[in-house]
């Protein structure tokens, strides 16, 4: 409760504990707002360039060369969906239409040279 006393041009205001607590909380909030305006974190801009990342392992499997140990089990939460792939090139060779450039070096462990394939017809 607020109590105002006036004696010979001197005004004295007495506050109870509840009013002091409420005013103290309001003052503290105003101070926090003022401090936040001057010491708030600044905006951080993301890098526009490609970042160099050195991945050592995925799921405990180490990475050697340019091959990633990936075991694809689900697509969009389902294991029955088709995996749509758009291949533009394989080892630097362009893919046109539905033809894929293939370089076969051996079949069943048999190495061959030239354009003849060692095929047995049953």
C-alpha cells in the first residue's frame, strides 16, 4: 500500500513490501531489455563458397579414396520405392539417353583384350 506524507513542502512516499517487489521486478526487466539491445549477438552470414570437409568415417566404416560406404535401405520412409537417378557422366564419359558407357575388363575372373567377349551359349 502507498502512503504519502506531506510536511512543510517535503513529500515522503512509503511503499509496502509487495509494491517494492513489483517495482523491483519491472526495473530489472527494463535493465535486461536495455542490456540486450547493446550486447545482443550479431547476425552471422553463412559462407557463400564451398567448404572443404574431411570426413574420416561413416557409421564406423572408414572412407578410402572417393568411395562412400552407403547402405541405402529406405527412401522417404519406405523400402519399396524406386530410386530415381539422373546420371550425367561416368568416370568423365557423358551418358546420352539410355546408353551407359561401360568398360569391361574381365568376366568371371577371365581377362580379355579386344572387342570379343568370352561368352558361352548354353
